[in-house]
C-alpha cells in the first residue's frame, strides 16, 4: 500500500455509463453459435434426403452447428447400422462445408451426430452481406439497362398511330344496323 494513500476522485455515474458502453460493444461484436436440429428416419426416400441435406447445407453456410437426429421406431431399433450409414453418407455429402464434431452415438431410440461449420458465424455473415450487395448491384444494373432501352425506343420516333375505329359492318343484309 502506498504511503500516503493515493486515490482518484471520479464521477461514479460516468464510470458506470462507460463500463455499460464497453459491455454493450463487446456483446455486439460477439457471435453466438446456434445449434440447429435436423430429424431423419432410417427409411428416408432419396428426394426427402436431398431436401434435408439442403437444409443442413444452408445451416452450415450460415455458420451454425447442426445436430442430426435419426429416430428409430419399432423394428428399426434392432438395425442401428442403417442409421449409422445414413449419418456417414450425410457427413460425406457436406464435408466441404462442415466437419463431424461428435461422431454418431446411439442414445436410446435416437442416434445423434453434431456437424460444425468450417467458417465462423461472423465470416459467414460478412460473406452473405457481400453476396446480397452484389445481387442488388446486378439488379440495379439490369433495371437501368431496361430503362435505357425504353428511353431509346421512345426517342427513336413517334409511336405507331392507331387505326381509326369505325362502326363494324354487318355482313348479313337482313339485319339493319
């Protein structure tokens, strides 16, 4: 302890405000990884499998973890190797986007596997925003091009004159108009 004691006089309200601002900034910069869940059955059709795989790919591209659960019912519980093969196939299909964080484990009636993304959530968010901005720029460019074509067509000359409309002539002489 210093002799004589040293102290700093400060505004306590200002101190609390600044610490709250620092905490808020830290919360804003952190990214929380959400675990999304996808449920499958061992006897899944090829199209249904592709649909579920598409959802898993979307989740991994967004930077989220994916928990894949295979639910066994009845006689399926005696054939866990079917579920294991299905999970291995899914892991191989999405290998470029994510990795197997926890290998397939039997948990009662369910078999569970967790996939983690290769890229962080913040990186995925930045990439998605950049892609969105490029799509908006392309759309704006297409609209400007279309507008220029329309303006050029109008500037080229007068619009074709409409034909004069007359009363239609009746072909049946019995009927008087």
